[in-house]
């Protein structure tokens, strides 16, 4: 089964359904100005990264940048998040799985990732989800992030930046997935050597959201996972977005999978009375 390999990629992409567009404008409902929403992939190879002219133009028309989390957080918040990415009480992944499974992880990191023993020992203290993220990003190599690039552009324009949720909320959300499940995700991810991410990246670059939806279906996400990590967050964001766009033109950048579907952000905005249309 591919489900656990795909789950990590899902967290980086969050894309389902069959919309063939990533950038939309939000207007109507007595708004004084147009705002925009864009579906991102949270990390991708640098060679594939591009901010199109239409995205740049839409961004420049706004005064506020809203993302899932405001990247301009203080050092204390960053430190607390970093601490929560580690297993408690000095434990390592060796405390979560059989000796055989732990050896598979170790050998992959040393043989395929070319990590030194000391680096592996340090990284093995991470919760499996975060260890998976480190491994995937190193496999990708030189990478870019839409969130970081948008944040840099916002700084240059002296735009206000807003988080739709806190980093602590996201850390708590990851912790709803048990360490045992996270370990299964890690092991399955190693067995596919990031091939599932490559499939999703290719579909994203084609804006083939139907194909991405099919890959998501292969993941066999549980109803609880889908509700906690996707649908509830979509609902949480609508009143925040509504307030922001009623005050100033806002560029909203969230994982692409939050946009489509009956319970996606685009439809929820339409149900709230806004006109939401694609930007080519």
C-alpha cells in the first residue's frame, strides 16, 4: 500500500478534486476592493519554481498577505515549535518500532542520504513526521517555498502579514497523528524514495487537479484525518478571511488542497456571498 508515503506528500500539498486553476479573485458581497487566493505547494525543487506574471500582478494589487501561518514570528515561538518537533523525554525512533524497522531507517539515512552516524543519532530524536520531512527535503535538493517567497515580497512592499492560524495550532494538529502511524508513514516513504511526491509535483505543475485528486484517493485518508487536517481548518478560516478582505485587499496563500470541493475554501466563500472566479 502507498497510503503512508502519500500522506506526507498530502501534508505538503493538500490537493483534491477537479479545479484546473490555482489563482482566484474574490469580489462582491459589498467589498470595496478585489482580493486574491492562491493554492500553493509548500516545497518544490528550485528548478521548477516560478511566480507567474498573473500571480505577481495580483500580489502587487494587495496590501495584506495572509498565509496559513505568519512566518514573521518571534524567536521564542520558533524555539517552542522546534522543541515540540522532538520526541519527549530523550526518546528516539528506536523506542517506537522494532529493531528491524529502526535499522531500515538508519541504513537508508546512512547509505542513501550519506549521513554521518552523529547526524543520524541527532535526527532520530525527531518525531517520525518531522524526520520524514527532513529526509524528503534533502531528497528534493535545492528547493523553493511559495510561502517564503511571498513573505520576502511582502517585506519589500512593507505589506502587513497575517496567519490564518498559529504555529502552535499546526503543531497540535500533527500530534493528533500517533507516533505509530507516523512511523508507518516514515517507513513507507523510504520504500518509495519520494516517487509519490514526484508524481504529485508533476500533476501540480500541470495544474492537473483531477490527477492530484486520484493520487489523494490512493492515500485512503481516514475520515478523522480529512476532517481534522483539511475540512475543519477550511471552516475556521472563512470568518478570518471575510474580516481581512472587508478591510483591505488581501492576497491569501494556502495549500492548494484547501481550495476545491463542496467543503473547500472557494465554495465556502461563495456560500458566504462572495464572487470567486479564476485568474488566468
